[in-house]
C-alpha cells in the first residue's frame, strides 16, 4: 500500500512548550435509519482543503470505499461523497471546528460504493492548524458503522484499564501512553524521522521503529500519517499547540 503524506504535517521543529487547554469536542454522532453494510476492518483517512472542502489526498482504502482510485477521488467535494441526515447540523459543526470552538467532531453519515450500495459510517473530522492558528485543512477519518462499534468497545476497555480510581471511564476519551511513547508520538506528529527521534530520545533506530509499530497496532493505523490523524481524532493532542503535545491526562 502506498504511503500517504499530508503536506502540512511536517513543519520545522520548535522548542517544547507547555500544552494549552484543549477546546471541547463538538457533540457526538447521531443515528440514521439507513441499513448497515458489510463489516470493514479498521478505518481510513483523507485530507480535505478548508476552502472548497475537496479531497486533496486520500489513502487508497478511503478511495476504494467509493469505488475510486486515489487519483479519481482527488478534487471531489467531500460533502458530495458523505451525506448527513441533518445537513444544517453538519454545517454548524464545521463552523465551530473552523473557528476553533471545538477540536474535532464525529458524525454518522451515509455513502455509496462503486456499485451503488449504501453504507452507514462514522466520520471524525479534525482541523489541522498552522503555527499561526489558521486552519490549513481537515483530516477525515472514516469507519463503517460495524468497525466503528468495535473500535469504540476497544477504546472503552482501554480507558477503563488506564483510568485512575474515582475517574469515570467516559472521561478518559482515548488511549493512555507512557511518557516515552508520548514523546515518540509527538515527534511523529511533528514530522521527525526515525533518526531524529532516536538521537533526541537516546534510543536506537530499532527501538523507535518498535515503539512506532506498537502504536500502529494500538491505533489501528497503517502508516505514520494515519497514526497522527487517528491520534488527533481520539483527542490525544492539545488543541492549537505546535509542536504537537500529548495532553497530560493521556500520559501515565
């Protein structure tokens, strides 16, 4: 599978800062009466331009969901591919995401594959911001409903194991990493190479690759751009922070 790269995911490094408070997530998805299709393993991502909401780059699996190649889906308007049962609500959430009022939102939508079959999917949208705070694009994480349900079960189980006593599991909101893995994830999100990470963290290159590989499996990600997108979708990073910093409550 070809590796997908997101142009704005690798700006130059800055000095480490203190994580800023994260903006709240927008309200979660709502159900739809459309029938569910066959189960699909994992999730897939695409990058969408902030102006006309067209797909600029997509993982091959994302394009295949719509019966297209990565070249064919490029330039297609994302809202022509994904249909919300309540379009006005979706537009309201986009406004909040673009303005910084929330860091991400998840919505239940429907879409059709190349054969015209309709599926229900859970879509998470994450705003990608420049160091200035301006939105440079959106990352779209797509899961068919069955895969999304399984992933939610995994997240709830991980949250229960990692959440301190007295804290509600639903407050955890995502995986919890040890301090070293959190630094590796931050470096990957900043665009650092394996060699750069190994040098900064005093690890071997094999040690870095091992930890990145473990996170690929934990986040169900096929490559580094997808890992970063899915970590954003799970609310792992502080909103509006560059370089990216994992939230303190996601580090044990």
